[in-house]
């Protein structure tokens, strides 16, 4: 790809708009998902200093005659606007999440009456860059970076990660 093609793509995509100050809205609520941020209902708060935080939360519980499942995702992420405008922000993020999963079920066909119980907890830490696109009261957020996670079996994983969210701003 030539330098000219890259320049045209950047100009069309609006990256020059990043030179102005940020236009972040203070209170945002929506849905988000990612390894570092966790998943579920998401609340994002921006301070006037271009620092912010994001909390994602999703509980789940289901019980039937033969099974019980509990799942909880909780994430806390720190945010910083690096460059911004009224419609686009380049941001950095660092965060952590916990994913708890409990399953109990009873075999009812192969091994009648045998009960199996599993529990797994995953802790994930990570960070990287991202962007925030805003239109009207809506905001689309995508972030990517590196994550380190460990699970109940003490395995440690280092991987790339992706996070995304859709918000509605009350400001």
C-alpha cells in the first residue's frame, strides 16, 4: 500500500479531527463485552480531565430439575483520552475482570443419579489503545490490546484482546 493510499484512508476516516479537545459525555450507559472489560451492562463515567472509568456487570442464574448454573462477569477499566474531538476520541485503557462460572448437573441417561459439579474463576488484566465514535447521544467504542489471564487451574495465558461497547449518553 502506498503512502498516498494510507493518507487518503486517514483523511476519509476523520483521523485529523483528533487534533482538537475531547467531546466526551459525562454519564454513559450501555452494553459492553471483552476479555479485559468483562461483559454485560456497562456504565462509563468521564471526568473533565479526560480521565474516566468503565464498569461492566452481568449476573446469570438458571436452575432446572437436573442442573444449576451460576455465572458472574465483573470488570473495572480505567480510561484516558489521548486525542479527541466532538465525534472521535483516541483512548487508552487498562483494566481487570473476573469471570466466575459454576455448573452442577445430574446425568439422567448414561449414569443415572451421578452429580457433577464444576467451578472456574478467570482473572484477566490488560490494556491498550482504542477509539470512541459518537453521534447524537450514541457512542460506539472499540479497544484492542494485550491481556494476561489466569484460571482456577493456574494456567496463565498471554494473548491479544478486543473489547467493544455501545453506549447512550445522558448529557
